[in-house]
């Protein structure tokens, strides 16, 4: 789910040989779990902030949602969507 762009890993989604960049490569990012519900793609993972902390996030169709306090290290390791509710394991 990730590639390297310069010194940073970029979160990417590959579908049928086509790549979609989820993060821009300004900092490291990594995905740990993915789920598809209808036309929506949810990815759990983390992105490193400017302070060097790992911030737990999930992305829905490429739009990030922060799940953790950005002053502590945190990782989203799993994701599930039930009846429209997004649940992440951190």
C-alpha cells in the first residue's frame, strides 16, 4: 500500500494496475488495513506529522480523518465499516 517518494513513503492504492496516491509524500505514511463498502474505499494507517509523531488516521476515498492526539505516537491497525459507522483499531 505504500511506495517511496524521495526519502518518504507514500500511501497509494492500486486497482487493476492503476495507482491513486492517497498521501503526497511530504512525510511518511503507511496503510495497515483496507476495506471496500460499495464504491467507498477505507484505509487505516498513520501519517507522520511535522513534529515527527505517528498520527493514527483513516482515509475514505482519499480524504483523511485524524483519529489520535497529534502529540502522541499512534497507529490505526484495522478498520471496519458496519451500517455506515467506521470503527478503527488503534
